C-alpha cells in the first residue's frame, strides 16, 4: 500500500469522526434549546429569543461538518473512488439514523 492510500484512509476516518462529533454537538444544542424553551414557558417568559443558531455548540458542530466535507475532497484525490465512497456512504447512513 502506498503512503497516499494510507493518508487517504486516515483522513477519511477523521472526517467520519468529525461529522459524527458535529452532528452530536448540533443535536445537544437542539436539546438544550428545547429544555430552555420549556423552562421559559413554565415561567411565562418569551421564548422567541431562543434560537439554535446563536448556540456555540451548534455553530462548532456546523463548522466541524463543513471542515470534514472539505477534507473529504482530499480523500478522493488520495485514494480510489471506490474506497472513498465507502466512507462517504457510511457517514450518510449514520446521519440518517441508520
């Protein structure tokens, strides 16, 4: 195996982990917003101020997923399409709850 192939597989594994971490951070942010909204409703406060896009966790998760997508382009340059697409397909399935 060539060094390009090993580097490509390593980057593909990193992008998979980054996508999973980003998705998890976004999900945690959504859960926190819902809990905060429920608490505000019980206390009779306005809930319009709770926006998910203002949460640092959500933004970090979005950034991780964006960086991982850009790194995926490097994977296609380093390994064959059949290897790279197997990692991409696994990420899509996991992102859809599969």
